[in-house]
C-alpha cells in the first residue's frame, strides 16, 4: 500500500510539472522561420508552412506578457507591424546587457533609410542568436541581403528535413508494416511464438522487486541518501553539467536497489534448473536478427504511440508532467552534459527497465495470468513507473509493443535494442531542435 501511495502522489505531482511540448513547438517554428529562405518553393508548405513569420508571431502572442522573457518580448516586438504595439512590448526594461542595444534600436527606429551604423552594431552583438538577429534586422528596415544568413538558413533547412521528413518516412513505413502484420494475422500466417521461459519466481517476489525495490527503495529512500553526495560532486560545476551529473547519479540510485533484489532472487534459484540460454533469455547471438527485430518493432509501434499521444492531447489537452531530461537535452549546449544524458537515456534506461519489466516481471505475470494479461499488466506498470499522467497512455502503448516483441522473439536483447532506439531517436530529434 505504501508503494501505491507513492505512485499516486507521484502521478498527482506530475500535473504541476511543466510540459516540454510547447517548448518543442516553439523551437520548430523558430527553425522554420530561419530556414524559410533556403527551402524550395515546392516543398515550403510541408517544411515551414504557408507563413512561418505569422505562425511564430501568433505562437508568441499566446504567451501572457507577464510570463515572457526578454528574448521573447524582443522577438514579438520585431515581428509587429504596429509601432504602438511594438513600443508597448518594449516598455519594460531588458535585463540582459546583450539585448539592451537591440531594444534601444527598435524604439528609435523609423525603418527609413535602411540600417544605421548603430543598428548594425546592435545586431552584431546577437551573433549567437541568429533568429533574433534576423527578426531585429528586418524590423530595423534591413533588406534580405542584410538580414538573411544563407549558411544559417541552409543549416536550419537541413535540420528541419532530418527532424520532420525522416520521422514522417519512418511513420509511413511503420504504418505499412503494421497493416501487413494485421493482414497476416487475419490470414493466420504469422509464425508461432517460441516458448516463454518464465522465471521460477512468484507474484510475491515480483511485488518485492517492484513495490519494495523499485518504488520504496529506488524512488524514495536511495535518492534521499545520494542527494548530499550529488550536491557535493556537482559543487562548482556549470548548470548544464551539474544537472546532467545529478541525473546520472539519481538514475543509478533508482536502479541499484531493484537490481540488487533481482540478483539475490536469481541467486536463490537452483542452478541445476537454469535454462541453457539463462533465466532472462538474453540470447545475445545472433546480433543481426536482434537488431532487425528491434528496428521492425520500433517502426510498428511508432504510429500507435503517436496516435495515442495525439488523441490524449485532443481529448484532454496537455497534461504536463514531461520528463525533466527532455528539457535538459533541449536546452543544453555542453557536449559533456549531453554525453552523460545520452548515456542515461540510450544505454542505462533501456538496460535497467527492460531487465526489470520484460526480463523478470512479464514472464512471471504471463505464467500466472497468461501471455496477454502478462503483456498488458507489465506495460501498465511500466507506464505508471514513469510518474507522469500525461505520458502514461503513450508509454503504456510502448510497453505493449516491447512486451509483444519479448514474446514473439523469445529474447530480451531485441527489447533492449528497441527501447534504446526509441530513446535514441527522441534524443537526436531534441538535439536537432535545440542546437
């Protein structure tokens, strides 16, 4: 009951955590405006929309003025055609020294005679923010030659292609594979699943592993003990790196207790009863087929996860509660911090979560309740364990796909690779949007 209470409180707290969705949407619109000049007219509606300037202006306009940061106010002011609205947005003082010259230039601008020397100096200080530099340049009366950086526009266009077109192609391929698989099911031409080797553990053992090891020890007690160590290790580090180190240490504290409990449970089993391919059916060889099954499973589950997320947003709106790691990846520019975050997301998380949920939990549930309910229950526990109401339905569907891959392949390795592929593609997409 204590574990259930912890999860209930965690899910309830997720409503107060911000969602990363608005930030991602804003990043996409900013990239679209920068890429607009480099995108061929034939594919412009697909990549940047009909009017990326108006789209960004409307998105910024939806943010209450009291919640805008200095950069957002300057962007929106630069996009305004009305002098009165621009002056209203620029009335409040700007805190960043780098942005003060642009604010003063926008207030003084008449947009006649092109860019003055003072205007060019104000824009020159914004070389690290090409979008604000471009918007400010046009607002000060500059022309296309003055304001558009062809190199930046080409780079943004390429990143838009990678972050939009390639996922769309994967989505189409996954939908095709999914429909083909459904057709084969109707024709009963799908190959039978291999036997599932269930661990000789009881449901009580799984309650001990999940409720005691994962929830109580992993999510509450261990993090409380390592918090002082984490604070000591990150003292003096810059913010992105310190947060990344904190994430790695925190995830290690979460994973260690259930892994120690599972290790003790496996050691208590009779060695003479151990299957040839091990209790967890890792079956590392052949690697090629494991990669193929993982890629195929990733493609097939993608349309269902995205559809679930879309329906969730349509029916209930954005419930918030995004994984804080997503925001860290989106905002960080520190290579070492990004490497640590990638290690956590693409290596540690798939290994640990698949070991617990598809390696130990699912086979025991399947032995007790049957394969179908084993997959459903383990997927539900997997979704709830992430403590986010907004992400629960998509994670549940992802858990169903991972569980079905576990049963259909008879191996744990493809599940780890598919999970790593899912997290890795998400990570790369965030890098493309946030760089």
